[in-house]
């Protein structure tokens, strides 16, 4: 089973600050995804990265896939309260044809 | 509908009773997934359907769990003789074929008392 370790587990910062959360594995992934989940809702896909070294930007969010395709990071610039949520990384390998998920980073942005 | 629909949104049941959870995927999505999310445990893969077939049922936690999908659309997850450790949020997701861009429903929160 391919495992994805996410860090930190919890992060609480002030509005306007920058932050980075990480997703690491000892296994190589063909692709990695990042999802955001808000309380009472299902996860929502933010981005898929497929090429080692790839960087994708989504407004204030920057996603990077490691050169060796074993890790990924999510950087948020000038965090806003609307960024609050559980950030999950996922990669192929959860069961025969599913995704395996990390346990997530709980992010709280305080006004 | 526009998204994945799950019902009920909340279910409280007594230990030993059977429960049925329903998932209505996005129209045209051939792949359907069930996950379980417990506090501190992340998302646990349960089962995957391609059309009406489930190639791999090994993720189901015990033989009390079963799932079916009919007409390539609606799926039901059945838990027999529920136990307290079954308490969790059960999430359903669908995707267009095998592209693994999952669209999740809002889940069913199951509480076994």
C-alpha cells in the first residue's frame, strides 16, 4: 500500500500570512491531487499534478510536484479566512482502481 | 442534478440494525467510489464500481458490508448488524471513466448507538 504523509497535521495562522503544507511518500506516484474539504461537505478537487517538477498556480495557491514524484507541496500566499478547511493530497493506489488519501492538514485562517 | 447526491445526510441507528446508504452519481459518470472518513483516520477506500461491476471488493472492512450498483447509476452501500466502530462519514464519489478526478457527495454521517 502506498502511503501519503501530510504535514503539519494542524495549522492556525493569521489572515495575510503565507504558509506551506506538505505531502510526502516513499513511493513514486504517476500523479498527485490536492483536495479541499469544508465541514459537512465532501472534498473538492483543486489540482492534479502529473509531471515531476511541475508547478501549477491557482490564484493565491501554488502547487508543486517533486522532481522524483514522491512529494508535493501547497503554498498559500496572503491567506484569507475563506482558505480555512482540510487539505488532502491523494494519489493512485487506493484499492485496485481508487485513490489513496493522506490524513490531511487542518488549516484555520484567523481574521 | 448537478453534483453527486447522497442520502440520508445523517443516520442514527442502534447497534445490530441494518442500514442502507444511497449514492446518486453525476449523470454519465461511469466510475463510482465509496470511501469512509473517520475522525483522525483520513479517507479509507471501500469499493469501486466501473459500470455495474466491482472489480475489487477487498477494501470492504468485513462481510457485514456490501454494495451494489444498478443501471450504471445509483449505488447503495449496505451495512448489516451495525457496530459502534462503523460510525463515520460515508462518502461517495464519481468520475468520468478512469481519469480519477473525483467528484464527491457531501456524505452520510452514520452514528451507531
